[in-house]
């Protein structure tokens, strides 16, 4: 069984998200798709959705707090209202664009681990590190596990090379296999691949050794495209 996740990032509205989830939910039930599916809408689009047992709604981000005086943030009080118990942590856009440090990421991880959340934890290297070779790439990635309990039972990993996110450039099958196999040797957890995954290549990528599914951005925002992705990975 594979795990197929959609990260909406800063896309979709409350109305279009509800429509998307309703459509995907119906598709899963009608086509008897058994793979685990996770959708990460924007915070303003979270709701108490009625979903199939294999469709989970998660939060893209939240602060390490139940509630309090943290302007612009949400905590577990807001997530609890909608029964959200899955969260994305460590995404490269939060690391590299929004400046989240490994220390803060680890604190967030520990907090949501203590709350029993399913955590999709992202790791990946920028282009200059990739160009320095596999050894440097793995060294960089392993630094992103500092302070992270990799034995946590509800942990899912997602390898997303920063140079492949939203660029249209996908890592080669050799790139993916080498990095995934190295990580899997150290950490025995489901490991997704993310980075310019598309309708056309998702089956090939998810068929590779050590790839347990995909975390998808742009190509998953259109419901028809996402349904095709789910169809293409149905038998894996």
C-alpha cells in the first residue's frame, strides 16, 4: 500500500477545498482505492469533513501550543475543533523561505508527537549540496534529524530535494533510489518522495525500491489530475 499526499500550500479557498475533498472522497469509494490518501489544505479551509476511512485531512503547519498569544498562528485548540490529528513538519519552504530553524522544528515535532499526531516530516537538500555529491547530500539530510525521534510510531518521512520543488525538475530514478535506500537503512519508516511529481511520472516514482508514496504539490491541486494520480498508483 502506498501513501499519496497532496499539499495545497497557499492555494484553494474554503469553498473549492470542500468541493475538492468531496470529489476525491467519492472517487476513492467508487474506485475501491485502498492506498492511504492525505490532503493538507490551507488553515482557513480546515473543516469537519466527512471522509472515507483512507482519506485523512492534515494541517500544513501549526504552532507548538494549545492556545495563547501568538498572532497569526494556530494551535491544537483550533485543530481539535475539526478533528485534525495529522501535521506536516519541516517542509523546505518553511525552512528556507520562512526561516524555521532545526531547533524550532524539533520543538514543534516533539510537541505534536506528545499530542499523538501523525507527523509527515520533510527532509531535503538544496542544489549546491546536491552538486557536492551523495555523501554531502546525506550528511545535510541527517542534520535535519537532529532533535527528531525517528522511532515515533506515527512518523512518515518525505524526501523532497529542494532543487526539485516547483521547478519542473524531478530527481532521476538513480538519485531517488540512492537517497531513499540510504535513509531506509538508518530509519525504518514509510518514506515518500516529493519534488515535481506529476500525473505522468508518479507511477514510475512510486514503483521504485524504497519509495512508499509521494507528497505532491502543484500537480495535485486540480481534482481531475489528483484522481488520475490516485488511479495511476492504485495497483502499487
